[in-house]
């Protein structure tokens, strides 16, 4: 791996992980910038200014378009395009006497981000305070935010995220702005919204993502220097003898209280329910450390992964109201500074970028990404199975990451042939059994039989020895 301090992670169409390292301007970095790396699951390939067409090893952002072309935002050398299929590098556009700005795609070669949009165009920010939307051929659109003329910094724009019904623009010194339209943002357009949440107007915005809650409402999550925030769509609801109309509301997650809500009078209100307060023995967000969120990812199972500046990461299970905290003290993390997350839907691995390199963890495969059709021999482990020691016995499709797609199920029987439980596929699209029956009561020691059935009639049988 070329990059030690990982700045950005992106997965390409061939399930290969691209990563870069870089920093803004003359910021201090204890790690030398080392360009671009790509990992295919087994081996690494590295690109630097010595062996490729990039003119700097300070690469701050990566975007991969629908044609699997790679776009790299550099600090000082414009946007670099790598057409890997044709092994061709090109500059979009680097300003110098040798490479003049020929198409006005960028206002400078100082780039803070490049992001792919849903229509396969690219958005990038370049000094001075200009955002451009373009494709491989031409500029499509540009916009600026003139309201910030007195406060602009050359490195201010850090992230632009497009969602189904709006855009969010995060900055380094000027907080968050929301464009409430599906059209491209416009200079000074009426759809621009200054957040009602005052802390969002001056914070540094590190990451933005979205999630759909259990009721089908949109949630927008923002990692900022002021904490973790959620901008949430809500139906009308009663509170304090008032009836608040449907709309969007702000929440902040932190150490003093688990969750705070800002109401229409623009004041924080603590609620007197477990949803808003930590209860005795409950883990705190970030493990109770005084830190800030730096990276966000919503996995296929609805969990929110929250990277921090200096205490590892927190996994937030909203439906079960649970924070799970991991750092170098209680896991195999190589650094407590988390910079980015990226998920591979084919292998079910979540990659974790840090200030000292790369970690990965298997979190599972979404059923929507399961393409397996063959039920092979079955592996059962551990067998014998000791529930008090092993927690679960795994029942897996040999030489495959998953069981066959669709309604494949596993039935567990006792020696008399009585059905004990029918197992549904787990997060890994395989089966696991905790040794309990369908009433969630512990099964006694003995020999049990499994029968796996795929939708097309394929079956596999075997036995499990359970010992308590």
C-alpha cells in the first residue's frame, strides 16, 4: 500500500478499492503524501508522480464514474483523469504555461473535492470559491455563493452531496448550506437555505450521508466540528401542549445528552424519554471521549458508522438504541484517527481508512447483491457446538460467500424429527444458529439435523452436535 495517511476511499466496478492520501495547502502532516493506490483484494498497485501522469502526490479526493473512469482531485495540479481501460492519463485542467486552462472547467488547479453526481456528471470545487459541474467533454454548470464574499477561504468547500430531493454543501469555515431543489444549485438562487440550527452555520463539515428510517422518512447525517447532527423529515407531532407541523427538524448527538432537538423557537430542548438521555450502563457515543466525528457511512443494514478524530469509531444501531465503540485498545484498529469508510457489496467487507493505513471488517452482504444460484456442499462450524462458549454455529455454502439467492431457508430438527426452528439468512447471506428453539428457549444437548432448501429445489442435509 502506498498511502499511510488515507484521505479518501472509493470502490470501482470491479470490486477494487482505490485510495489516496493528501492534505489541504500547507497544513502540517506527519506522513508524506504518496499518491494513489489500488487494492484488488490480494495485491496492491501504486501510482505516484514518478510513474504516472499526476503532477503531485497530494491527492485529496477520488470519484469513479459510470464508465469506471477514475477522477482525482489534487492540491496544486488540477483534476487528473485516469481512463484505465485505455491506460490513458489526462489533466482536467491544470493551469500553467505548459498546460493552459483551455476550457474554463476549473478556476484554478487547487481542488478540494471531486464528486460524481447521479447523472454521471462530476462536481468539483476550485479556488477561488467556485464549484463546477462537468463531464469528460465539457463544462455543464458553475455556481458560487456570493453571500460569503467577506469570509471566503481558498480551501473552504469540502464536500457536496446530492440526494433525491436536495443538495448539501459542507465547508471548512462557513458551515452547511442546503439547496432545496433537484436542479443544479444556482448563484444566489431562492432554493438556498441557511440551516435553522445555529451550530451548523459556522462549523467545519467533515462528512455528510443519508439514511431512510423505519417509517420511510429521510434522515441526513452531518459530521461536524460541533458534533454529530441529524436533519430529519418528520410528520406533525405534539409537544409541550403545542402541535408542531410536519417538516424538517434538527438533532444533535453528544456527551452531555444522547440526543437534543432544536424546535421552532431555535432553542435546544432535552426530552424526558430514553430516546434523548443516556441510561445507567448504556455506552456513550465515541465511548465517552471528548472528540469530534470525521467520517460517516450507512451500511446495508441501516447501521451508522461514525469515525472520530482520535478515538476510533462508533457503530450506531438506531433501531436498538445502541452505541458500539471500537478503538486501538479493544480492537485491531491501527489508528484512532478515522478518515473514511468504503463498503464492498460483493465480499461484504467494510474498509476503514485511518491516519496510519487501512483496516477492514466483514459486516455482511445485502440480499440485493446476492447473485449465487448454486447450493454446494455445506460447512458447519464449530461442530460439536458449545452455545455458552461459541455463541453461534455457522452453516455456510462451501466455496461461496453466500447461500443461493431468494427464499433459501434452513430447518433444524431433533432426533425425533420434530421441527425445532426455521432459520432465515443472516447478514452474511448464510445461516447461523444460537442453539435456541423457535420459542427462544435453550435446546438441550444432543444431535440435531439441518435441512437447507433453495427456491429451485436444491437441498443439503447434515447434523450438528450440540453440547451444553
